[in-house]
C-alpha cells in the first residue's frame, strides 16, 4: 500500500486507542443498564415494587426498540448520516433517560415533586415512582441500543480486514466490565442514600457522552482520509428492499433468532440473579453481586481469546453451538441443583463469551458494509423483543409461583422506615424468611436456551450450503 493510501486505521496504535475510547463509552451504557440489578429487593421495600413491577420497569428499556423499531431506524440513520451525529444524538437520550430514572426514585419526587401529580393521575395500578423510572429507562433504552449499533459499526470501520473479531471481543469485554462494576459498586453506594447508585450511573453516562464526543474528531479525520484515498464505499439511499433482503437471507435470520433466544436467556436472568442468590443461597447482597460479576469477568478474559480464534482459525458457527449448549447446562444447574453458584456463573461467563465473540463479527460476512448499520439495528430490535418480554414474564412467573411474598416484604419494609433501630432490625430478620423460589423461571430460561441451540445448528447448516464463510478465519490474510 502506498503512503498516500494509508489512513489512521493502518496505525495499530491509533486503531487500538480508538477501540479503548469508544469501548469505555459503551461500558458506561452497560453500567447503567445493570446498576439497579442488585437493588431489586430495595425497590421492593423502599418503593413497594413487586417482582411484576420490577419486570415492567426492566422491560421499559426495550419498548422503543420492539414497538417503534428504534434500533432499526437508528441503524438506517447511521448508514445515512454517519457515526458522529447519530452517536451524539442517542448518547444524549441515554443521559436524559438515566437522570429521569434516578429522579423517579428520589424522596423529592415521591414527596410530590415536579411531575408526581401528573404521573399519579393515570394508570393507578402502577405507582408514580414506577411510571417515572420506567419513562427514564424507556429513554435510556431508546438511546442505548442504537448507541451499541453505532459503536459496532465504528469498530468495523477501524478493523475490517484486520483483527475484527478480536477487536469486537475486546469491545464486548470492556463493556462487560461496566456490568461487573455495577454489580460490585451499586451495593457499596447504598449509604447514606440508597438512590446514590442510580445517580452515579447517570454521572458515568455523561462521562461516556464526553468520551464519544472526543472520538468524533478522530472519526471525522479518518472519513476524510478514506475519501481522499478512494477507499470510501458508495452510500445508497435506504430502500425498503434492504430490509426485505435481510429478512430473506437465511444466514441472517438464523443469526438473529439465535441472538434473541440466547440474549433473552442471559440479560433478563442477570436482572434477577442477585435476588436469586439472596433467596436460594441465603447470601448477602454484596456477595450475590460479586458472584454475578463472574459473568462479565469471564467475558473480559475469554471473549478476546475466542475472538482471536475466530480471526485466525475460524469455526464461528461451531463456537455458537458450543456456547448455546453451555447456557442450557447453566440454567439447569441453577434451577435443579444446590451446587455452589460460583460454578454455573463461571460457565455462563464462558458461554456468554463464545456466542457474542463469534456472532457479531459474522454479520460482516453476511451483509455489505454500507448496510451494516441497518443489519445491526435490525438484530438489536429483534433481540429487544426478548429483552422486553422475558423480564416481565420472569416477574409474573415469580409472583405466581410465590403468592403473597412481595406484599409481605413491602409491608415489612414500610414498617422499618418508621420503627426504632431495634425494631427495624427485628423486622429485617423476619423479612429474610420470606423467600422467592426461582425454580420455574429459570427452567423456562433453560428451555429458551434449547431453542437457541437449535438455531445455531441451523446457522451452521446454512453456512455449509450458502458458503458465507462463517467457519473460515475473519482475518483477510489468514488461510485455512
């Protein structure tokens, strides 16, 4: 390659620096998404949330992407106007949403603050706190999924034909670090005010916005270099036929169906996992949060390794099958055994490294680069169908399998607020005897994992027939 044809992405130092910068921005997204996962019990006692209420709140994240196809729309916008404007716009949505989520939990709001009367005037089966926090999580989700599409396309821009799967693997690993931090940090920020973990998440989202704004200057520079070097792919106006083409591509269909089933058996589980540890194994909130971090820490260690395997050896479809099988084992262990949760959570960390490390780079083989934003957006929207439905379904199954538990816990929590320290401690001990049985919800997720593994087998069969090259190395200069 002549010097005049070289761009910033030909510098290993520059492309890896850009990866770290945008991955940090993505990690703040993941932090806030899981910042409330260790707080399910506290939302019950402080705000009276039942498991169904909690599921409703979590599901609000996915509403814009399920019912308004915002990830698809965002992907189309991304393909048309580029990474910079799209990313800033949706990071701003995340910042506003994270603030409103925090605001809905505060004493100021729940004592009749701005907006309380309005949210108290309709849907009286749901508390004003639940409605305001759900609105915030809705706006956060509207930006979060599309920002993930933006980051994915940015990584492809810098690493296509190079260490793409490794880069995407490291991107995922750093993002999962945000999830791990949420599980560890949130329980430690509960005093003096239990809403501090949510506010801290908002501050991190703002820092992620700043990091992405810094990235836009480098993105503009590389766009100019790509254009001057004549390496720019032709940009085409979006056509409805693009979506039709994707939805009639068998490889894309099987990847998307694997995505929705696999992620629906993981992310909603993580939302309830700390509470499962507390109820099934009698752990403290801090310890349960720590055990859940084995999942993201496993991602941090294994995702780059499996990404490198896909880059230099191939076998992406095979790795997706293996990861799906491990997911089934994990949920059967959690639902039917009393084995120490360290073991299944560690295995889940491996499973949740195998599938994403192989799946997301595969799209670059199935779809043209100038349609990748639309493809990623469609994948995220399909994925969000499960992320919307299953948190509510888990909460419903949990409440129906454990009648009366949520009401008793909320009542004891309200009494603690007005009791003297000795009585409050006594009421807290009584509350520990109100235990949720998680067997049925987790068995449901094991069944979902089985369906996902079937789609992984179908994807491998389609790859053999269509020759998409999923079993071949991703790196352009590596041969089998």
